[in-house]
């Protein structure tokens, strides 16, 4: 299953990740879940940093940030967005960093693209004892569609299996929740339609401009709720864990 994540997909994400409601809500949720771990200055690795938007926000909050991506094009783009950060080109399954050198590691919609067990072992290796891991993955294997193939996914996750995966890699899960509950019925419909019409998957990314602010407000409101009370359903899973 799945294709490959390449420069073309990166360019598409760069065009929407600062305006699409999904990314705004994800960052709102992550920022709230990570707040207890970001009291002081921490050294954080964004493994699979993509366009660098999250790195930029973390750097603005005073964190020491390092970005890594397998695509040189991604590193070049992220460096422009977050010039305060340090960058490396490399694989999340063979991190080019010494042991126990980071206070936190982020895998934001990355694990579904790679050998997830190997990537998590690498994260545990480069984290100091007690360091945190923040990970988000697509949920519900039954939602698999052409959109997953276009995004280069290898899999989607059930939340229970994902938490067991983290536990087996040496992490103690602190918080975990689904994300995107409010839009879940619409997403199910679009995925079903996507199985019938090959051009349909792109419609999830083409949000009418007049609806953007309203959908972002809803997404952020849901994220504030999810940070306090885990949501039972949603198209993604977000988890915060610490290295034992």
C-alpha cells in the first residue's frame, strides 16, 4: 500500500499548510498538549519537518529547534521559514544524531510513511531519559483511500494498536486523543466518494476562501476540547509520550 512522498507533494503542502483549517487545529492541539513540557528552553527535533511551519512556531516560543527531512527540497523550504533552526538531510529511521541529545522529538504525520518501529527506536535512542515524544498519525484503517496512496502512506492506525506500538518502543503514553471529530462524517463521505471518482481526493484541500476562517475556528475549538478531554473518534490520532 501507499506511494511515495516527493517534491510535488511537498509543494502542494507548502501552498496550503498556513491557511488550511486542519493544520491550524493540529497545531492548536499540539501546543496545548506540549505546554507542560515546554516550561523552559528545550532542544527539540522535528523528524520529518516538511515545510517547517511547526519548527517556526517552536522557535518563536524560545525552543532550540532542529529539523530533519529526507527531502533536500523540504530542508531548503523549512530553512526559509525557520532560519533560527538547525537542519539536517536524513532519514527518520537512521537519525544522524548522537544518543540522548534531545529533550523532545516530533513525528507529525511521519510514521505512516516509514518503518514505524525502527523510527520509534531511533527516537528513543536520541532522546534523553524522560524526554518527550509527540506523534500524530492518520486513524481508522477502514478509511484507506486513494488520498492515502497519493500522500505516500503505508498504513492508517487504530488508536489502541498505536499506543501499544509506542509502549513497545519504550515510551509511556501521557496523553492521547483522536482529532477532527467535528468533520469526521464529511471526511468519511469524501473518502467513499474518492473510491468512485479518482479526482475527488483533491477536494479536501480546496477549501473555499469564505469558509476558511469559520472552519479554522471550529477546528481550534475542537482542539481546545481535545486537549482537556480525549475525543472518541476522528481522522487522526495525536499522542504525547515520555521515554522511560
